[in-house]
C-alpha cells in the first residue's frame, strides 16, 4: 500500500457519466522503496481488465516563468530522469522490446481537453513534465537545470506509469497541478502540506475537465 499522506492506496471501481471506470486513490512511488515493477503493476492490471485509456494526474513544481501556483498544465511530453527504467528486464508480451514514445500523451485527447476547457472558461497551461526519483524537493539549481533541459514542471511520479501504459497500447492523457514554483531569482521554501493545499484547490476544475472528456469519448 501507499505510504504517502494523501494517497489512500485504494482501487475504486465505478461509473462516471454512465462509463465504467477504474480509479486509483493514490499511487505507489519509486521513492517509497518500491521497485519499478511494483510501481507500474496497476497499469499491468488495467491492461488485463481491458482499459483502453489512462488519465494520470500529479502535483508538480513549476519552473516555467509563465506559471503560477494553482495552474493546471496539460502534459504534452515528458523527460525521464528516473534511475531505473520500468521496462528493464524481460520484455512483457504486451508490446515490443523497443516501444516508440513519439506520442506518449495522445494528441487527440489533448485537443479535446483544450476544447472543453475553452467551453467552460477554464485556463490551461501546456508543457513538458520531468520525472525524477525524489523524495527531496528540488534545489533552485536543479529547477533551473530541468528547465534548461526543456522541462516546464517536475515531479516524482507519472513517467513510469505512462511508459508501461504506452507499452501496453493504452492511450494516455496527463495533467499536472502546479503546486509550487522554483528556479527563479528568489528561492521559495516548499512543504508537503502546501503542495496538498494547492492541489486540493485546483482539483475540482481538473476533475470537471476529465469527467467531460470521459463522457465525450464514450459517445464517439
């Protein structure tokens, strides 16, 4: 089970807008001591249950100067800086040995999210998510380095799950809630409690967009 405050570690089965869904209330993190196989085991289970689309969300630190705390960033791509790859080892028969990752985050789903957000008057940012091991928050120099590498937000999850989902042929849509900022001239102290507060504040708008996406996808 998850050992992080705010992550209940539950697998929930239900319906949303008449669509059957599986929801994870919390996730496993590499920094908790789990192996990458354990971190991504839920995605393997989802594949076996017939899941076709995965929605992922996270709280992340923003290093794009255009971002503000509480912004929602649609993930357009990611940079994997985890020390272990989730596909390391014997290849699972769900996908090829060397899976293509040119579209890790589905372009059609991103466009759908943008349309829905515009209709509802909800502002969205777009950017690249940098996945790191944690569990320390980033130093000001690390924030600047990740931004120079092409990242707009950084966090300690998501990337392994997305890689395994794509290896299984599952389409992915991802969104980050910007809960803190770093890499600017004035360093800002951050705590887990502040991250949770910012995430909880933005969560209703993110849920509204994802709910509408699921309903519209089911009506196609």
